[in-house]
C-alpha cells in the first residue's frame, strides 16, 4: 500500500454497522483503544470489511489538537 497520509494506524475491524447509506466502522488499535469511522455503505462492502479483518485507520488532517483534564 502506498499512500501520502503519514498517520496510518494498523487495526482490526471490531464492528461494522451498516445503514441505508453509510456504515459505522469501529477499528480496534489495541485492547480498549478504538477509532470509529463513518464511510459509505458502498465503500464498506467494496473493501470487504467484516469483524476480525485487518484494516488501517488513515488520518489525514492539517491540525491535531492536544487537551488535558
């Protein structure tokens, strides 16, 4: 895989929730560490996303904010 985004996080698909148009994809980066993405239903089906499959969370952003409690 070649991609210009620098933030690619290898993960495992924990859950895919298909809607009429979109899909909510929950990716597990490590035990208890999850990222949720909303993508089109067509993309989720085309990628063959299913629980337990490997995937990458690709984050492309010009800003990253840091916060504390």
